[in-house]
């Protein structure tokens, strides 16, 4: 028997039949390469290493909790996306997944562009040397200051999200004596098969301008008439953590239909379309994500087919993978603090982190894997819930998983696939100190985002 989990916390009255969770793996010591980064292996001594360094060594040097990024894996995934789409398409890494100056440099070196959605992300990108012309600026409510800075530094494109923003960007560009390249983000009415909070192309949500009732067509008409704007294309993003390509096919068909309408009404063939990101990754062994070359082939065929049917030149395609690149490259390392069996239910394993370093389980009901990484064990598997140290019943890191029944305080456990949205969405709840991000490669480890200190907290508290 087992209690269910809800994004807001356990619903203690609900008891679900045994079997609603996945059965334990045949061998809990085996690491599924689908959910772990490329250089993560279990050594002959039984512990786990990444980039050639044992986790015990990493924990001793950098402490726990901490995020460890396999730089080799990150670069390989970035390169795979760049190669898959070739020179006739653009790949923009979605910085909101995780951004640091080291990551920006990796992206630049691997030939990817960068998508930012705030002034802070833009500043980080520029400070690390990303050429402004390779940056796209998103956001549903960009401030005048953010827009001004973006135009002044020469970002390659600004994605317009509302009628007000069309006028705002045009006015600022014209006042600066510039003509800004822009795309218009449209909501295409596609219900992506994902969590409600990360589905972004249905009409009842905050992003974009709806295709319905001719709103998107009117937005295009207005943008084409303003001297401060150079309209280069249409942008569509249908959601996140998506495995099914059917939604992209519907979205592409509707975007191409809008392109045909623009040609017929204004005599203009817009040269680009951006189909966004949102492709899923494997958080558990049950997930089955597509490879970049499969995604590139499928999207290319969809757009080409729809454009041929509409007698349009095939536009240049852009995509925006973020999670798909950084998500699988990192794991979070924790130390076990307490092990609390609840007879007939499960065992609660408390670690030295929690929802302050991974809010996704509480926010999205997200599922994760977990493994004992400081040693191997032949003990029987036990059903566990990995929880944090915060004063919150919803402070859950892994809802349901199996760990060896001899798990004890002081053991190191790791949660894979935490590269995306964990450090980006980390908080100081309960005045917790946000963990460091450590890049590991070829036997060397270096901090790329340092651990917060109590001095950092007090420095902000000016009262």
C-alpha cells in the first residue's frame, strides 16, 4: 500500500493500491545510461564516479548537496543538436534551463546560439562573450530597460509577445536609430501532452498572440508597418517535456498557414519560423526521448511538406533545446541524514537538500530516479520517498523509488537528470544556502557557480 503524492504535498487520506509505482530494478547497483550522464560509471570499488572522479572525493572537496555537471556530456549533446540541424537551421540553447558564464562559453565554442528571457540572463550571456547577434530575447513582459539594452547591444532577434510589445519595441528601436529584427510569438491552440503548468500553446495562458480570430495576422500587419521593426518570422512553442511529435506537426501546419496568409495579404514571404523547444528527456527508465537527429529529420519533413502544399519557399527553421541539452548532463549529490521506516507504507529518506535545490517535484509532480552511489549493496530493495530538510510536508525530491534496505545515515545518494531547472529555480527557502554547480571533465573538477554562504544572505538583508 502506498500514499499518493500531489504537487502541494501528500494527501494523507488517499491510499493507492500496491503497484501504482514501478517495480524495483533487478539490480539496484546498475546505473541506467538513459538517465545518467555519459561519463558516470560505477567503479570496481563499488562507488560511482563522474569524469573520472569518485563521488566521495567530490563530496569531500565540494560538500553536499551539490550539482555536478558532466562537461563532456554537455558538449557532446550541444554538438549533436548542432550537427543534426546543420547549417540551414539555427539552434538556440534555452538559457532558462540553466545558465552560467561557463555554460555560455561552452555554447559559443560548440557553435550554438542562445535564447534569454530576462535582463539578468542577457547580462550573463554578454559578460561571457556570447556575440549579441547570436542571442534571442524572449519574455511576455520585457521592461523598457530590458528592451533598450537588448537593442543597444544588437541582439539578433526579439520575440514579440503582445500587441503592446510590438509598439514598445518599435518605438524604442526607432528612438535609438535602429531597426530591430523580430519574430512574433503565436499561440497555435495545440494542447501539448505535458503538465498543465508547462503547456504553453493552448489559448488560455499568458504567452503569445492567438491565431484565433485573426489576432496573429493583425499582429503581423502592424509589425510590417512599423519602421523600427524588421519582421523575420513567426515563433511557436507548445510546451515542455514532450515526447510526442504530433503536437509539433499540428503547430507547424498552423504556422505555415499563417505564413501563406501573410504572403497573400502583404506580398511578403517571411524567411524564418521558430518551433521552440520542449523535447523531453529521460528522468526515469520508463521515459523514451528522441535523439536530436530524429527530431531534426521529423521537423524538417513536417515544415517542408506543409510549405510545399502551400506553395511557399521553405523558411529557415530555429529550435530551442534547453532541458534536452543540459538536463541529462548533471546529477545532484546528497548525504543521507535520517532513515525513517513507516510500517506498511514506505521508508522516508531525508537528505541535506530538498525543495530549495529541486522544486520540480513539488511544483510539477515531477518524477526522478535515485541511486546509492557511495557503495554497492546486495540488500533487499525498499520502497522509499526521498525528502528534504525543509519545514514543508511537500518537500519531496523523489516521490517513489527503491533503494537498498541497508541504507544508513552518511551514505551518499544521487538524483540524475537535474541539470535543467533545478539550480535555475533554486531558492533560499528556510534561508537555505543554494548549492554549488561543479563541472567535471577528464579527472578535473571546478566550481562554475559557487555555493552560497551565510554572508551572502546577510549581505542582502540591509535591515
